[in-house]
C-alpha cells in the first residue's frame, strides 16, 4: 500500500533534523524546569503578579490551551458525524492535539497554584459550588473521553504496526492493540464505539469550555460577569482549535511530506470553516462589547476603556487584527485562500486568540470594582520561561507521538479509497451517520 | 575585608565595623541571640502579662499597656486608665513597638574612628565611653568653651535632670520645640494676660473654623484630639461642623464639611476679614466684649481700615460671599471656636485668638480655656541654635544630642557636618541609627521607651494636670543605658561641680523624687478609670482630697502601676479672672498681615516666571519626630489613601498637572532655585493651581534597613538652605 | 448564636490609620518594602481607600477590611472550602487547606484578600514580636481580616474560666480597641442590647457596594447631618 508505507515510514525512521529539533525543544523544556524549580522555591513571588492582578500568564495559557483542545475531538467528531470525507487524513492529528494540550491546560493551573503540593485538596475537600471544581470535573471527563476517542481509531493502526515491527516496538504495540485481529466483529464493535464516542464527546467538549468561561462569568467582576461567556468561549475555542489543526497540518505535511494526503482541498475546507468561525467570533465580540459600552456601567466601562483606548489597547486591537482582520481578508478571497494563505490566517488566529484570553484575564483584574490601588502587571522571566516550556513540551510530545504512532489514520484513509476491499466499513459509516 | 575599614554602608548593612577585631555587628548579633533566647527559648510561649508604659513618640505621652508573652512585648494598647489616651493609641503609638524591636538599633557604645560622618566605628566599653565624655567635659572646663545640649522638648523631672546635668557642665541647653499648645501660649497670654497655655474644647464646640490646624491628624495631643473630634462630630449633642482653611487637602481638609484652600501666609488676612464682618454687622459677643473688651475700639478701627471683604477677597482668593458666610456661620453657631496650627506664625495666632475673643469663646464649653499648669519656663529653640552652628556663628566644643529630633527638623544635617568640624565631640544618646548617629563621634545609646522609666508632663490639651509615670515594661534588649544613670556616671567621672549637680543615681531615683513631690501635694490621684476619675473630681470640687493610699510608698506603687498621676479637678473661669484683673483684652495690631499676604503672591516674587508655584511643604502626621526613624509599618502608610507608600508624594491640582502633562501616580520632578527632588504625583481637585504641596518624608540614607529605603531625600529641595514656606518651585515630568 | 458585626462611623473616623498598624501587629502581617509595595504585594488586612459613598460629594476615606459578607462571593468559588462562612457570621480562612488558587481573591468584589507571594519574613530580631495567638501564614495561601477571631476564642476562654457568658465588650478586635476617634464599634448584630444593633439599622448606616447583594456585616455610618 503506498499510503501505508508513506505514513508508516516517518514513524519508524528518525532523521537528523528531527533530532536537532527535539534537542532544541528539550533544552527549552529543561530551562522551564529550572524556572519552575525557582518558582517552587520562591513561591509565586517569582511571577509578576500582585494585588489585584492575581491571575496572569498562567491562567491565560490555561484558557488558551483548553480552547485549542477543541481542535481535535470536537471538530473531528463533528466531521465524523456529518461524514465529511475530507476529514480522514486530519482527524488523528487533531485528536492528538486535544489530548496533549489538555495536559498543558491543567498543567498551567497547577503552575498557578500557590500550594501545588495541596492540589489534591480539590478532591479531598471538594466544594461543589465552586466553578473551579466543575472545571476539574469536566476537564477530567473530557480528558478521559478524548483519550479514548483518540485511542479507539488508533487500534487498527497499532495492530498494523505490531505486524510490521519487532523488538520493543512489537511488544508495545502488541499490548496496545488489545488483541486486534481485524475480524468483522471487531470492526463492527470499533465502528459502533467510535460512533457513540463521537456523539458523546461533543457535549463534553462544549461543557468544558463553557465551564472554563464560567470560572470568570460566575464572579461579579466587571466584564467577566457575562451571560454570553459560555458560547463566546466555545466559539473562540473552536476557532482557535481549527487554527491549531491547520497549523499542525501544515507542519506535519511539510515535515513528513504528506502532500499526497493533505491536499489543498483540506486547507481550503478548513479555511472556509475558519472563516465562518471568524465571523461568528466577530459577532460574539461585537455583541459583548456593544452591550457593555451601551450600558456604560461605570465599573464595566473602566475595563472597556482600558481595552479600547487605555493601557490594554495595543493588545486589544492586536487581538482584533489577528482574530478577524487578517484571517478575514485572507480567507474571504479565493485567490489568497491557498495552503500558505490558510496557514498564515491560522497562525494569526492562534496569536489573536491567545491575546483574547490575555485581554479577558488581565484588564478586568487590573480595573477592579473596589477602589484599591493597582500596579502594572508585567509577566516575569519565570512566567515567560514556563510558557515557552509549555509550548516546547507540547511540540516535543507531539513529535514523540508521531514517532510512535501514525499521525494520519491509515485505515480511515484506506477505507476512503474506492478500491478498499473491506465492505464492513461502509456498514459502520451508515450506522454512525444514520 | 578585615584590614580595610568598612564604609558607612557596610557598617549599616552588617551593623558593625571590624577595626578593633570584633565587629559591632557580631557583638550585636550575640546580644540579639541572647535576647531571642530570652524571648522564645526554654520556657515556651504562653505566659501573658501586661505592663504599663508611656508612649514617647510625641509629647502627648499617652499611656500604654504592653502585652507581654513571657516578658517579651508583642502588642501595644492604650492604657485605659490614662486620661489622655483612654485606652487608645494613634498609628505612631501602635508602631512604636517597632522601635524596641528595631533590628538596626545601636547595640552598645561605640566610638567613631576616622573622619566624622564616615561611619567607621569601634565598639567600646561603657566605662571607656563614660571616661571619654567626662574627659572632654573636663577639657571644656565648665563652660569656658561652649557646649550645646539638644533634646526634644519635654517637661518633667527626667528632662530637668538632663537640663541640670548640662547646665552644670556649662552647656547651653536647647530643645526641639514640639507643636503643642505651648507654642500657642505667648499669643494667648498677650491677649488675655493669663499665665498658662490655651486649651481648646473641641469636643463640645458646635462650629469649628480651623486655620491650618491638623485637627484629625496630630494636633496638640494626637489621641486626645482625635477622640475629641469623634465626639465633636458624633457626641451626645448635635453634630459639630468643621471648616478647614489650609493650602493642601490634608486629611483634616478631607474630613471637613468645607475646605478653603488658602496659603498659610494669607490665612491671617482671612481671619481679620471675618473679624471685620463680625464687628461691622455687630455679630460679636457683646456681653463678653462690653465687660472685658479692653482695647477693642482701637482693634476695631484698624480692622475696619484694612480688612474690607473686598481687600480680603483679593488677597486670599476667597470670594466676598464666602467671607461673609463664614462670619455669619461662626457668629450664628451655639458654641463657635477658631483653632489654629501650633506651628503657625505669630500674626495668624493673634488673629485666631482675636476671633475667639470676638465670639466670646473664652471660658465656656466648646471654647478656649487656660491649662491648669503654667507655661514651661523659657524653652530655647534648638533649630535656631543649630542654624547658628550651621552658619558658623557659634562653634560648640561639644554637641550633645539626646535624640535626632532637632536634626530632623533641620533642612539638612549635612550642612551641619562642615560647621561642626571645630567641634571636639558630638555625642548622641539616641538608641537608634538615626540622623544623630550619622554625625556623632561617640554613641552612648540609652534605653528605648519600653525599657525606660518615665516621668513626663504630657503636652497640655486636656483640662487636667497629669504626670505620666511608669517603670520599665521590659528588660533592656541590648547593651543600652538608663539616661539618668549614664549622666550620673559621667558626672562622677568628670568630678566637681558636675558630680554635685546630679543628685540621683538613676532614673528611678528621679521618678521616685517626683512621686514624693506628688504625694506631698495632697491632691490628685493615680490614673483611674473614667468613673473613678469623675468621683475624685467631684470630691475635689468639694474641697476634699481623699488620700488614694495610706503611705507614700503605697501611693508611689499605685501611681506607677496605673501609669501616672492626674489631678482632674479643673476650675474654669481663669481667663475671665485674668481679664478682670487688668483692663480686659489686649489685641495685637492686625496691621502687618495684609502686607505679608501680598508678598506671597507668586507674581510678587523674584523669578516667578521660572518658578511659578508656591511650595506647601508638610510633614505627614505619621512620621515621628523623636523615636526610631526605622518603622516599616509607618512607611507603608505614607500617602494613603492615595497609594504612595514608601515614598514622598506631591499634591497638585489637575490643571497644574495637565499643564506639564503629568498623570496621577506618575513621578514628577520638583525644581527649586536651590535643588531638585522627585515625588509621586497625587492630583487633588480644588487644589489652588499656583500651589504644589510636598510631603516632607525625610530620607535617612545612613539609617536602618527600612529608613534608608525611603527615597528621595526631600530636603535636597532646599539645597543648603531651609525648606521654608517661601520656596518657589516648578514641576516637570520625571 | 451571635452574628458579629463591625460599625465604622465615617463621621468620627479621622483616617489616622492606627487601626491599620494595630491590625498588622496583632495579626503578624508581614511588612512590605518599596519594591513589594510597587509590585502590588503590600500585605494588609485593612487599609484606607478613597471611595464614593452615599451622602457625600467627592471620595470619602474608607477603612476597608473584609466585609464578612453574609453572601460571600469568595466562599462560593473556593474549590476546597478553605474559606467559609462560620456559624457566627465570620468569613474564615483555613490556611492549611488553601491551595493558593486565588480564585477567592478575584471573586471578592472588595479586593480585600491578600496572597502570601513569598514566605513571610521578619528580621531575626523581630521574631519574638509575633503574636503567639495568630499563626504566621506560609507562602502560597490567601489571608485576610478574620475579625480577630483569636480574640473571640480568648474572650470565650476567659469568660468560661470566670464562670459566665460572653458579655458585650469582651470580644474587641485590635483595630476597634485602638481607634483613637472611637469610630469603630464591634458587637453582636443580633443582640438588641448591643449598641451595634441599633447603629446598624440607623438612618446613617450603609453597606459598601451593597448593591452587589453581598450583605456585608461591616456597616458604615455615613458622614454629614
Ligand atoms: N446616704 C448618705 N448620706 C449622708 C452620709 C452618708 O454616709 N450616706 N454622710 C453624711 C455626712 S457624715 C455628711 S458630713 C454629709 C456631707 O454632705 P454635704 O455637707 O452636703 O457635703 P458635700 O456633698 O460634699 O457637699 C458640699 C458642697 O459644698 C460646696 N463647697 C465646697 N467648698 C466650699 C466652700 O468653700 N464654700 C462653700 N460655700 N461651699 C463649698 C461643694 O461645691 C458642695 O456643693 O452627708 C451626710 N449624708
Ligand atoms: N471618699 C470619701 N471619704 C470621706 C467622705 C466622703 O464623702 N468621701 N466624707 C468624710 C466625712 S464627712 C466623714 S463623717 C467620714 C466618715 O467616715 P467613717 O466614720 O469611716 O464612716 P462610714 O464610711 O460611714 O463607716 C462607718 C463604719 O461604722 C460601721 N457601723 C455602722 N453602724 C455602727 C454601729 O452602730 N456601731 C459600730 N461600732 N459600727 C457601726 C459601718 O459598718 C462602717 O464600717 O468620712 C470622710 N471621708
Ligand atoms: S498621640 Fe503621641 S503619645 Fe499618644 S500614642 Fe500617638 S504618638 Fe504616642
Ligand atoms: S483608627 Fe479609627 S479613626 Fe483611625 S483610621 Fe482607623 S477607623 Fe479611622
Ligand atoms: S469582603 Fe470579600 S473576602 Fe470578605 S467575605 Fe466578602 S467577598 Fe469574602
Ligand atoms: S486561594 Fe485558597 S481560599 Fe482562595 S479559593 Fe483558592 S483554595 Fe480557596
Ligand atoms: S477585625 Fe482584626 S483582622 Fe479585621 S481589620 Fe480589624 S484588626 Fe484586622
Ligand atoms: Mo460627716
């Protein structure tokens, strides 16, 4: 099988540039580990945080990573359910993003704790009325569900690897393949479970980002206490998720030379989806800010002004440019909605969505309702280092994944090919779709 | 490091120099370790006790009850028996616990080696220190060479002991004048003829016109005045009304019902303008003036000639209608009272007492009475004496500093350093690493307040006579000495006539002498709770003195236990008596005030174009003038509620700020012809656009770990001169 | 069951900050430095703030501490119940349980909670200045005004050993005890004989930001007639 070979080849071989990258990223992660130790020793005094800006980069990253997690599971689930054929090469890489990035979302909350040693108190002494507890619950469920959802479609590919490898790899794959032999019954069960998971995972994913938004919206702080925060965050999450997929897809395509499988049509389709999300994002942003401005509540307007024309205006307007202007201009035009155009747009969206998270977290805290004196929050080297470490570690793990498992689902790709001999596949799809 | 003398900074950092092999720091650390052992070691924590003491951060001398755990003080409260504090303490009093625990306190006697002010020190024994001072005193030869002894102004047997020692040593004894009623005395006495300082019954006044008096801050007697203010606002009667006249928006101005921003030098004009209206509209207290008016007619003529509302309005910027309204409000109030800042100049004091006379405020509830105790005998002002030294007009051979108060009041202690070059010895008795230690040759640290005996006459503010008396509340933490005992040792070492002059062994002798004197008075009683005090007052009103104890020893013990002695019997009416004994009031001529005010106009100044703003320099109430300059809890409170902790701040009007593009909270630079400082800008609505107010937050660059963090040294603004009210400045962005 | 409350008479208050220092010493709250203050890390359980309040033109000077809300937003959000409303109405902190997430600090509309960014430190010479009744908080937890809860425990103990019930005036927080202007008054809002009860219901009474529905038990009395 040509597809099979092309996809398996990068799993089983490692080139020098991979090693260089891995080494470089590992160095960044090591540096972050030093920064983290520093923070553990000196406490959160090592950050640039203070009263009343109690949350900063870590919580921004938390919300951002949780948002990006919508890349995979949710999008691939939707695409699976609507039987979008072009989804086949991209579901796996999207689902991996989800699972990995969730760890970093949770990890950033741990980085942000004054007493990480007591993190288990959340479980030992849970307080059910705390949105943070809801977060813990929904993210745990999401992590479990999306791991299962990543793993299930991996089984046939793992079995394939098992049959092609020897040594430790063979032993690993043998264990992970759970005795998959590809009997029609197994196929039937797999398809069914994937179908059920695809449906299950959607409300879970939506709940996750809704609850993340409620961490803010359940307080009565200016410009946090908003009824549309739930859907606004979900839209933002899908938006940044798609952007993340496109970015990952472009990198994987280039690095593993998968041009044959990741075609311009994929970029075009995802680009169109991104365009729709950009418009939705604009709609929510407009609704959010217009109502704030029109009502002109003094405490809210202080935050609004800080974003629109005050201290945070550069971040706010940069967010607007990155989230809407740049992607819209590129994606609304057939001529610029090329592979590279789409990639530029999605990188822009990723930056923009990170800025959006930042301009949600910091300006509200910097302009509290209470008349206390603030200060200018600037993240410390520790925070920047840990942020870099998170991105590096994520990339490293992602790269590691591609060395263990095929980043493109081989069997799903084969299944799409007209000459596929396995007739049971069609059955499965019908069931899922029907 | 060991062969090279440490810099002053090193000394401060490590608390010692290494010249003599042992460092002062090491010595201190050992002592501190011992103190900590005493505090925490062995016995476990938990035995609670309370000890009586006296707050010495200001002249109010509020009673303290210190909470001790196993003998170590952990918290200070007001002494509920103290008739002045009644169980309360102000922020300074609360923070004074940090004086005792100040980690940068001087740990024992030391001698400056190398150049003065360089901060190279050699720890010496107490015997050596005493011998050194004694030999210098012998050299000075009983007054043949001038000696200058400086201390913060206070009254009482311990202060007298200090004065007696130095007088016997032939010294000129001067005092850092405190902003107490004693400063108001001369003007009050001139008008009325009484021989006592004035008391203001703020509590029962119904309308108070305040000419720059920091009523809610630290006026005359901090805690007492604050309680009076609370009751003035929300006592049993109707709510009192307060109008504050002051160039800056002080805390009093914020709390006032009305704030009129008038420069200090123009306030007398406003007072006379109000007097004009009172006289013209015949709103004065006729019954009082007809009986005791004295030379009112001449005064009236002069006021009528010079202080028409139009003149006053143009000189002060206060509209005519406001002048009229203030006069009518004052006259219409049930119990009007005019009050004034204790450091105001004489013309303003005269004007304010004249106003009180016009409304008949003397000897009535909510008015002005005279204090039970007579004024202190001629107190010579230290600032003037030290300025003489700084200007090279006198060269004392010995300068003795009881504390750093005088240097703090001086524009720049650094100027003094040069002038002191011919001086043989500068000796500091302050226990702290302060401005005095910075210029001293010999450090003879005495005990801090909690470690000391006390017998002090509190600043007069209350209608009673009191002596704050207490024994040490705690053991000395370090190798410091009792001040009186130290002087005695020096006297003995120096020989006659000094030795004869010191008829005491230590402070407790002096205090016990005072207790015997009080017993012999056969009046008053130990500090007691309100109920008992009232009972004693009623008895004494009836001519009774009920001996509070059966013997003088028991009496002494009771007084020391209670924290002081007070004779609360108070007979009002002495002002009228004094007035009756002579031909009534003797008004000061109001003539010069207007001319002075005119001179304050920026346009009238030289260089007005370059330096267009009037500087209103003020000392934040939180900064103490005699205790440790190293109290972090107080530095945090600076500039609140405007958020300028730990730094100097400047207040200016939004227009002034806009003109130089300065935002609230930004750093600005204030430039005078003589110097420059930086400060944090605080924008104040209704602040006069021609004025910038600057908090005098003195830096002690050679001070303790906290004091030296205060930046900048605002005194630099005055250059070599004095930070007076006449300084003109400009403001730019830093 | 008592419902403890604090009255702050703004007409009496002189803004002297004696209460602020008293609170700091009583509760072992660490000192700042110029740097930590500039970084928003000045530790204080009580501070003066300029605030718009009813019945006054221009900002008033408000001593602001935890308002001990009867509906405390900070308590709702705490994931570990490390901050909770005790039966006597005091909003308490359980330092050993707090994970330092600072959700409560962000949810408190009064911004009165502070976080121990670093290990609190005093010079060794000051070690024995600590109040033994109040624990020194470790780094990484949230702290705030406790209504000097330890003083309630002590007062109870003393009353019990004297064989009587807690009487009004037995339990006085440090800030109330020192306030020179007698602007602070503390007591049981539920006890009709306690002087705070009528004051809390007086015409001058208001609660800071009461429109948020937090139902504070710190009651301010406004200035003016
Ligand atoms: N319930 C009860 N009643 C008692 C007693 C008791 O133990 N219990 N004790 C009784 C006895 S023993 C006595 S002595 C009486 C005391 O009873 P009173 O003689 O009424 O004595 P005081 O109550 O002290 O009031 C004395 C009044 O004289 C005024 N006064 C003070 N000095 C002078 C002065 O120089 N000239 C003038 N003109 N007036 C002055 C005071 O201001 C005060 O108003 O009370 C008797 N009544
Ligand atoms: N603080 C204060 N001191 C005062 C006075 C004051 O008003 N206040 N007033 C002064 C004056 S005016 C006076 S007269 C004196 C009075 O002073 P005291 O003569 O000490 O009078 P009382 O305090 O009434 O105490 C009388 C005592 O006699 C006892 N007693 C009562 N009846 C009898 C009896 O029938 N037989 C015997 N053997 N004992 C009896 C009582 O129990 C009481 O112990 O106090 C003087 N001292
Ligand atoms: S008023 Fe003066 S004596 Fe009284 S507590 Fe304050 S500083 Fe101490
Ligand atoms: S101590 Fe009393 S008067 Fe002073 S600021 Fe505090 S509440 Fe106000
Ligand atoms: S004031 Fe803030 S910290 Fe205090 S109970 Fe209310 S919400 Fe909680
Ligand atoms: S910081 Fe502590 S008290 Fe506050 S919400 Fe988190 S766990 Fe609860
Ligand atoms: S009640 Fe106690 S803890 Fe609260 S502000 Fe007052 S002194 Fe501080
Ligand atoms: Mo009697």
